[in-house]
C-alpha cells in the first residue's frame, strides 16, 4: 500500500500536465482539487472527477512505471480487474499507440463478423471515430449494414473488463442517431457483438427493452474469435440477494464542503434521503433504504435509494451528481433486481418497510424508477436511451436545482416513459 501511495505521489510531484486515462475513454485532467488517493482497507482508493464524471477505483498494485507514465492495476468489483494510467502529457512519449492498434484490430474482427452473418448486406459504414456531438464513444466499433431500404445498426465490445457493459448505451444512441440521419432507410434494430465472458449484463438489459421500438440481435464470441447467436432466455437468472435488514440510523449530511467535493453522489443522497418528499410528494418520508438489494456490480458510481409510496408501491431512486451517459441502463440494473424481489414478496419478511411503520403491505407490481440529478447535469443522450425502455418500466427523470447542496428543489420533471415514437421506426 505504501509503495502505491509513494509511486502516485512521486508521479504527481514530477508531472507538468498530469491526466488520468482508462482504456477507450477521454482524458481526465488531474488537479489538486479533483484528485484524491488514500488507503482503504487492504488497498488504495483513487478518486477523480470533473464536471461530467466521477471516477472511483481500488488500486491493487503497480503494473509499471516509466518516464511520464504510471500504470496501475485496479479493480471495480470481484473478478473484474484492469488498468488505469496516469500520464504526464508533456513528458510521455507518444501514448496510446497500443490502444489505437488494439482498437483497429478489433474493428477488423468486427468487420469480418458482420460479413459472415450478414452476407446479403453491405457494410455501408464502419468507424471507431469519436463523435462527441452525438455522444458516440471511440471505444466501440459501430457500423451500418444495409440491404436495399432495410438496414441494421451494429456495435461491438472488445473483451475489456471495464467497458463491455457500456456497449448497449452507445448502441442505442447509435441506432437512434442513424434513424434520424437516414430517414429513407428502415433501420430494424441493433446488432451487438459481445465477449462471451462479459455478455450477461448486456443480455439481461435487452430483456427489458421495448420490442416494438426495435429488434435486437446479440452474438457472443470467445477468446478464439468464434461467435454464435445469444439466446436471451439463457440470461434470466439475476445475481441478486436480500440480506436481513437491521434497523440503523440514517446517514448524516457531510459536515463540511470538502466532503461534498470529494463525494458529491453521497452528498446528494443524504439531501434526497432527508427531503425525499421534495422529489415526489407521494413517497413516505420513512423508511428509506440505500444499497439494497445487493448484487455484484456494486461499484457503479451511482447512488441508489429505495422508498415506498402511500399505496405500498416501491420506488427506486438513482442519483447522479454529474452527467453520465450510462445512468439509464445502470439504473435499469438495479430496478430489475428490486422488481425480482418485489414480485416474490421478499422485502417485508426480511425486515424492509415493516407494516408497523408504513401501515400497509407492499404491492408486488413493478417499482417506479426515478432518475435524480441536477437539472443542468442530465446527459443529453439519456433521453435517447430511455426511448427504448419497455413501457412496463415507469421511469421519470427528476432534475433538481444547481443549489441543491443548500436547498433541494425540483426544477424539472419528465414524465414516465417518453411517448415519443421515432419517425423512422420500421413498419411491423
């Protein structure tokens, strides 16, 4: 642990223009105000943020240290490991050449897959270029394959432990963008090319999208590059469990502003927990629970709360203090698990929302989903992704004012499941 802390301190003390980089993502500039590294348990926790992202990683080891670069081994949750680079842009010799080469290599693998499985179609476009205006990431190759006036959007995820779960968000954005850009085409839906070892999260999410909005085809590939169609029915089991609830005191607000700067999601959670009826007047002010049920992908960079309304219906609140393109689908991950336990009537027998406190039995219908963030920090692509959610998911975006640290006030509300029907949906 001391070796890791010393290496990070040494890197920062000698760097002229330090940045943080995860494979396939944009740089995040490092300053004394937005970067914290400290011991936590048996490892070291690193946190960095800007006006769009809040990144928290557990550093387990130093992979290598060279002039102008420190490569750290990091983990997000059990069995998911990867690397994170600290780079001095003024000192490092041309960086990311291996990343660019790997990205081009996977693009060619993706291209071969498309030609094998869509032999009658033409690959009209294939790119890994970033398109920040339309929130399209360079981490995933994306394509348009067409046959006459019919077409598919396609996207692939390389076997990267950190980024494969993000492919569906960018795939839906790509699909929606193509439908707007190509009004003469009937774009049937989205084809996904996924590493078999990391396909479960994406395939689970596909089960909760609206089949009337688009068709979805998922293919999984192994380490040898051999692929086969994925049967979504094989992915129905959720990694979720409910522990017995024990009464505890609610968290208190962070005592000073520095805590808010270091962990704005936790700060927002404490404000919403105390003033939850400001978010929705139909919710009971207590009890309100955080981080239940538990599942493997606990380190999501998103805070969640679970509440109940006056009728006994559960509500999932997903909280994010910064823009996050992944927010809707990360919220879906948690919502589907709450739904699973609610349908089986498991909450009250395990001590959650006891009828002695709420005065009612919990309903077993699907919970509501509220996405809560500062109004000006809502990622513009979130609405695109929500267009493809199943109508069975009652989702609502709730924007709070920029002064939420002082006063929690709702200034924006977008109703359950945007009724927008894309003008270029294919006929059925």
